[in-house]
C-alpha cells in the first residue's frame, strides 16, 4: 500500500488560539499543566492541577482534550516530553509557554500524531532545526509546519495505534512492577531498623566521618591535558539514588599522587555534592568496581566505610532514606541556584549504627530484592525495545 506523506501543518492546527466563544468564566476550573507535569518516560500528563481561568488566561498556552503537547525547548524536547491531552477539567487546559500544541484534523488521528512526534528520529531532526542561543534553544513552529508525516487511511491508523497502545501498556506495567520492587528495599530498611529520623529502637548514633574515610574528587579542567595518567572517572550523571548508570564513561588526566588519593574501591559510597535540582543533592550509590582503575570528579564525595563497623549497602540505604537525605542537606548551602553539600557535611552526617551482624542480615534481604530488580529491569528493557521496534515500523 502506497502511503501519502503530508505536511504536518496541513493535517494539524499548530498552536491554535483559544476560540472567542470558549465559554469559560473567570471562576471556571481548568486543568493546569506545567512542563514538570509531563513525563518524558511514559508520555503522560502525570500531575495536572486545577486553577481558575482568571489565573491562567494570560501568559500560558491553551489546549483542549485531544491536543498533542510537544516540548519546544532544550533539553525537555530531547528528553521526550510530549503528551496527548485527555481528561482535562471541562475539556480545557493551560500550561507552559514552552509547549507547542498540535491539533489533529480529519486526515490523521490525535494518537497517530502523538506517536509520530514521540519517535527518537523525529526529535533528532527537531534538534537539528533548533533556533536561539545556547541553553535557550527551541524548536521553531516552521519546523513542525514543514515536517512530513505518513497519512494512511484512518482505519489503518486505528489498527496501528491500537497495537502501539497495547505495546506501550505492557511497557508501563513493566515499569510499575519495577517501581514496586524498588520500594521493597526502603520498606525492609524501616521494618528492620525503624525510621532514622526518630530512631525508635535506640541504635547508637555517630558521625559518618568517624566510621568512614571521606574524600573529595578531581576538578575537571582543560589544564589537565598534559598530565601523565589517563583514567576513567565517575560524574554526577553516573551516580543515581541507590544505583549506577555507566552507559557513558569519560576519562580524565591526572598525576600518580592524585590517582592514589582518589582511586575508587568496590564498596565506596559516592555522594552527589551539587545539583540544579535540590531533591537530587545528596543522592548516594555504592561503587561496584565494574570499571578498573576508576576515579571520581569533585562533584562527587567519596565515603569509604570501615567494614568492621559499617557495611556499604546498609549505609547506602540509610543515606538514601528521607531522614538520611535530610541529615546530609541540613548543613547544605545554595550558591547561584545550585544546591550543594560539602565533604564536611558528609563527615558530620549522623548515622544509626546497629551491630554489623544486623546490618549483614539487611544486606542479605536487600540482595534478594536486587536480584528481582535486575529481572524486572531486563523485562522492562525488552518490552521497551519491542515498543520502539513497532513504533519504527509504523512510521517507516
């Protein structure tokens, strides 16, 4: 079957205005969707709120049920922030001015347009057409107007959309199962040790610096180009809460003395020192030794526990708990919008110190859950790959 290619601007209204006869009174409730409410993972509006029309009628983007929202600004666009609006209060929504709005017309289904713009190749092409200065680059309306979209018969679109919706539903269920499994370790921690904020079981409490060696990392600068050694190093992007992401590793040049000081060992704790999002400051992961001869940059603080008193996996779970995060952040500071903590803050962090044999019992239970998490992650990856393959076939 030969499928006709259409200009997106010929089959969609791009950024349509709110009609004059919208019927909204100032006290009418409408849905409000900031950029943060759109998930780049699920492609859903996850946390819309209600506002009075009087509060949003100026300075925001208007849209309706069935419209496709597509983030125009970097890095939201590259991250995949796009959603199909549905279930809006009164069928109307308002949100960030950094959304483009696409309203499908008769030749295409809204769901067809939604899946089309969510594809990685489309986003890559959109990125190549950015306009604006660094950090404020945006997808121009003209790019969307001229983009070409296949427009098979509506019956064929419905058939393919149904397949994609089913496949995406499987991915969503896999992610939900993975999230539920991830919640088990914190639950086990509270069950065994109680809430660290109140320490109801009266465990001894001590400063982390008294039971762990605390070490800052290397500053990444161009002045290092002539130094004798080259080693892989961990960045903030590699360290997440309770896990590592080693998909992209970079290398740094350093001296032998610097390497001896900052070389990582399996079981070292890595604490994120600074982040633009205050909620991400102080996240902790345990280094697993996967990459030999690895070091770390200065935005990560290393804590090397004394194993006869503090087990790394117990310490990681403790510091990633809500009370643990607050302990790290309590003496933190904010400079130029970047929330930070220091090596001294890490040293001063108060930690509950149950007997090592009790910590070891927790680690055994946590390891069993970690095995389940690995299985769930593999299943999610497989389901995502199947969905991506279907998405590619649908529009090729």
